[in-house]
């Protein structure tokens, strides 16, 4: 009798181990804390990561650059038109322009990666995808292991949950989307840092002061002197829109630094589909192993 | 349900304890709050600036890593001051800050362009081409936390208090600029509200700084200086 019970315990023990692993994985990786932060980050960037908005940011930078390129020679040719605030801005603009354009290029290049991640199931659900089946299997298999019982009541749910875990990443396109998400996370590594956000905040202050000097000092002087300055006029006309667009972007970048760090400390997105498939396949395989007949 | 003798005593003792604890926790009666509350309107003198400096009510924005005394400051190109780190304030429709109540501004707080419309405390001023305005909100627009009514106390000519609900609006965004912050802390450069009060003339000066948490101006700080005449509520 004892030998028979031991022989039926093998599958239950194996299932219990897989269940335990599934249940503990989100705890071990801190997913219950980090996944909601990832969801928050995705949400914060949602209004900004459209093709139209990203093209708009690039357009704004190009518009400012066109105004600076227009004004610099005009100011140089007319010593009467001067503004210390503009001089500072004009001096700093090449660095700001290069950095901001490169940053926006990086963000735009990863828009599809963002879309891929955003189209995955809500990040908040991810820990539960592991914990719920893990706990169910652990309870069932634990009972089987302790009592030495084995039967359809254990193997059927284990197999069903195993199939569900295997199917889920295919159903939501995780094999395609997760690597693109991983690429986006890699690209954002240099963007989502406190230092970089502080630098961009500083650029914003310089740009605001510079545009103010253009709008309130330079442009009126050029108009009085009858000097055409269409790019500058266009910038002044668009400036409110520039602020309306860029301020939330800086806000989202600033608010997402901690959230990004939390998500980045999770295992690579590339591995995520396998976190479902591997334990799912194990559950199915163990469930399908033939039961040993009791003597 | 009728309470028996021991149960009644227990409930009564509990109620007494609750009342005692509530009293201890109140900001009105604790050791930190001293002096008498000044309930009424802190009517603002308009800010004025020239080459000599600034008088009246004004605001400065300090960049991350800066200090209230030395900056670096965010220069407001729309400021008419020679030193554009100063943005002067002009009293709004209520004449200034009213304590003991909220001055939340209109329901539609922003124009489509992002200009803030609240005008009870101060007239909306321009900050980098977009109007900014001050209100005191009962609920923090950023966190949804309930905020206390503005309170200023006078202790023999020395003012203190809390202006946690002091909120700036700009470009469709809100920035808590109160002290202490909504969570009760004094993070970053946030400093207590303090000032002076002349009971004979009613002249007051109040100042504090408050560091922004989150959003595009995360870790920037505002320094606020209000000056004018206190008029007690009737």
C-alpha cells in the first residue's frame, strides 16, 4: 500500500513544484510592485506616442531652428537689435537642437515598440497570470502529494492551465511584441534618467527665455525696421502650441523615470513569452505522463 | 439596542479617548500652532519692480539644484522686471488671499490655449506666453487628496500657518505650491509659511517656498512673497 501511494505521488509532487514556481515567480521578481508602475508609464506616454504628435515635436524643433537661423545674421548685421536673453539662447541652441532632435528621433524610432507593448494585456495583470494558475496547481497537487491521490481532478486542470499558459503568448502576439518592447526599453535607458530629464528641463527653461526674447524684443525691432522675418513670425504664432505639446512630454518623461527603472529591473521582455510557455509545457507534459496503477 | 452598564462605560471611555486624541491631532490646538488665527482677507499690495529691487507681492521660480537665495532662477520672459526672475502679482477680485475658506476659481480653469483663468486671489499673470493663476483648492488636482483651508496665525506680530491648498495653474496643468505639501512634508526647498504682522496698521508680509513634485517642473520650486494689509472678516 505504501509503495503504491509513493508511486502515485511523483506526478503530484512535480506539478506542485511547477505550481510553486509559478506562484513565487511574480513575488521573486517584484512584479506586484513593478508591473503597475509599468502600466502607469505606458498610460503616461499614450497621448504623446502617436505619429502625429511625434512629427509635431520634430516640427517644433525645426521651427525654432529656422527662426534662430533667420535671426542670428539679422542681429549680427544690426547691433541695435540685441537681447542678452536671446544671446544666451542662440549660444546654447546648437546643443539643445542636436540633443533634442536626437532624443525625439530615438523616441519616434521606438513608437512601434511602444505600440507593441501598449497592445499587450494590461501590465497590472501579468503577475496574476503566473500567481493564479500557480496557486491553483499548488493546492491541487499539494493535496495529491500529501494524500497520495492522483486522478483527473488533478491532471485535467493542470493540463488545461498548462495549455492556457502556452497559448496565451501566441494569442496576444507576445513573441512578436515582447522583443520590440525590449528594444524600446533599451532605447529609453538613456532617456529615462533623472540627469537627462533635468537637462531637458534646463533646455526648456532656456528655450522659453529665448523665445520670450524673440517674441518681445527681437521680432518687434525687426518689424519696426521693416526687415522680413517669416520664420520668426511663424515661431511666435506657433509658440503656444509648442508649449502645449512639449510641456506634457517633459512631464511624462519626468514622471516615468522611477516607473521606467522599476520596469527595467524586471527580466528582459524578450524572455516573457518563455515564462509562460516553459511552465505551461511542463504542466501539460507532467499531466500526460501515464499514471502508475496501484498494486 | 440597549447598552448594559459595563458596555456603556466602555463606549463612553472610547468616546472620551477618541475626543482626546482628535483634539491632540488637530492642527488648531497642537503645540505647533501658536497664536490667534487671522480669519479674513490678506489684501495684496501689487508687486512693483525697478532697478532698485522689488516691493509688494511677487513670485520667483527656482531651478532644480538651486537655492531660494541664490537661484538659479527660471527667467520669465514676460516679466517686466529688470530682473526677470521676479514675476510680480496684482490682487484679484477678492483682493487677495482669504483664510478659512477656499478660493478655487472658475470650474473651467483653463482657456483652450492653456491660459489659467482663476482670478480671485491674484490677477492671472503671464509666464512664458501663457497665463498662470493662483487658487486654493479643497482637493489637490494632482493627487486627489483633500486639503485643509488656508490658515494664518498671529503670535504677537509673528505670522505662521499653512497654505497647503495654494495651487498654481498654467498650460492646462496644476502645480501644488503650498506649504506644507499635501502629504504634510516639507520636501526639497519647501519652507514653512512665515511672516510679520503689524496689528495697528494691519500691514503683513508672508513668504514661503514650495517644491513641485512630478510633472514637467518636477523639483523646480516656487518662492512666494505676499505683502499688503490684513482685513478681518466681519
